[in-house]
C-alpha cells in the first residue's frame, strides 16, 4: 500500500456531512426567503403577473 494513502478520520467525515447538511439547509432557506420577498403581500407594486397580462392594470393585454 502506498505511503500517501491515509485512512479518513470518521469524525472528519461526520463533520463534512454536517457541514453539507447545514449548507443545504441554508440554501433552501435562502430560496424560501427569496420567494417570500417577491410575494405580492410584501411588495404590492411588484406582483408577479402572467406574461400575457398588463402589469399595470392586471388585465389581458
């Protein structure tokens, strides 16, 4: 066996898994917050409308 090959510390692997889980949770939270920030309730002037709808009057174009 090569001298360069070492056994991975199980504790280091657990830390890596934990950090990956935290990064995933943070990314999901960021997506949720971003969707909430784009909601009409928080920004009434920037409502998401259908592409074929006039954004000012919210009527069919």
